[in-house]
C-alpha cells in the first residue's frame, strides 16, 4: 500500500506520522514545493521508526511526481492555511491553482489513485478535482466531517464530563464555520441520547463551539490546527487501505442524494478499498434539512468563484 501526501507542512507531516504509527502502509511519499522540505520531514519521521516501532518507509521529494508513481491513495494538503480572522473561503484563489495542478500530476503517475482532498476551502477544492479530472466520483473524497465530528465528540465529552470515546456523533454539511451541521439530535453517550444528560442550551453551546472549532484553534495557534486534521486524514486512509467499510462524514459529489445536486458537501459515506462505496442517506428532521440546504447554498456560492 503506497500513500502519497502532497504538502509536507503541518497537516501533511502530522498525517504521515499517524499513518506510520498505525503501521498499515508499506510506503509513504511526502511531496512539497519547498526545496528539501519534504525530504527533511521524511528523514525526521524515519528517525522515529525505531522508537515508535513502525516499518512504514517514508521518503520525501521536491516536486518530483515520478516518486509518487503507482500510489494507491494520495492526500492533497498543499496550499496555504488560514491566519487568525480569515475564513477558509478566502484561500480559494491560490489554493485552487495548486490543487488543480497537483491533482493532475498525481493522476498522471497513478491513474488508479484515490484522492483525499484536504486543502481549503475543502468542499470547493473537492468539487474542483471532480470538474477537472477524469477520476470516478468514488475516488475523490474531501476530508472535513471526520475532523468536525471528532471536535464535536470532544466538545460533547467536555459537557458530559466523560471520555470522548463514549460519545457518538456526527457533523454533516459544509466544512466552514457557518456551514457545519452538528447532528445533536442523534448524538449519544453509550447509546443514550445526550438530551438525557444535558439541557437544550448546553447542547446548543456544544454545537456552536464545534462550528468554530477550527477558528478557535487558529486564533490560539496563529495558524490552523494539524494534530486532529492529520489524525482524521489518517483514519480515512486506513479505512480505504484496509477495506474497513467504516462510515465517516466526507465531502462527496451529490447527484440527488439529500435533494442536492452538482456539489460536494459532507454526508455520511462508507469507505472501503473502492473509496466511497456508498453514500448513506439518513432521515433528517425538518430543521436539519433546512440547515443542510442553507449550508449547500453557501458551498455552491463558493464554487461559483471557481474559474472552471
Ligand atoms: P502548511 O503551510 O503548514 O503546509 C502546506 C504545505 O504545502 C507547505 O509546506 C507548502 O510548501 C506546500 N505547498 C504549497 N504549494 C505546493 C505545491 N504546489 N506543491 C506541493 N506543495 C506545496 O499548511 P497546513 O497547516 O498543513 O494546511 C494545509 C491546507 O490544509 C490548508 O489549505 C489548510 O487550510 C487545510 N486544512 C484543511 C483541514 C480540513 O479539515 N479539510 C484542516 C486543517 C487544514
């Protein structure tokens, strides 16, 4: 199993680290545009192999896509992250050019690759890859909901004063501060609805804190977060690599599902060796449907800024 990660920055390197520690891939190739940067990150990570006990071989290359040949999965994290006060949407101009050229170079050397798009604004970047490549739709996956759901579980576990692993919950919709739809109605603590433990106001607060989860960290760190994003990407890569048939909310191209068309937005999908093996349509109540519709309008508006 060969995995390429384009962008050896904060998220790309964190993702490589988690993939290596989980020890399921034979090879990880890091690519960056900055001279020697990916090579340096790869060497640093390889020097943890004997300490962490993994066998994954990590190498780096400066913009040399021949090194990525025959990758099974490739992750696109190349681009600029937001700074405090910026929205993800403000990154569109620079990141669209980068994502377009990177996806084309990846596919040239790995025609059967499954792509995971991370660069922001992620739903629009995922849509861009659909529009500008010939990959089947099952092989283009946007990562956002897996991270937002992990943040939701963290916030919910704080409110419940319980381990995050006891919480089940999911965030669908666009990967933006206003577009996320945390499904509080379906959130549970060990299968018991969270409404059995928390007031409506507290649950709403958890949802609001989740939606600004990325912005909160960007303010604290001076740039966007990397541990949880890297871990979330590594979980998607593992689900595909090990044919786990696990369900995650991911940005997928919708063609009528949830009443939406011609956009990529976060919905539950089953991930396995074929990429997105199924888009799962769950029953939403009227309020949730309205929020998803509003979120989709925001994503479509950002898609409209693409020069297609
Ligand atoms: P970073 O600045 O630490 O790393 C980005 C790397 O991409 C840099 O090393 C840069 O040299 C490289 N790069 C730029 N253009 C390139 C090109 N054409 N080819 C190869 N490499 C290139 O940024 P960070 O924090 O790793 O974030 C990366 C992206 O991921 C940003 O757009 C950020 O907004 C996004 N992000 C998305 C998340 C999600 O949930 N979808 C979560 C966190 C970040």
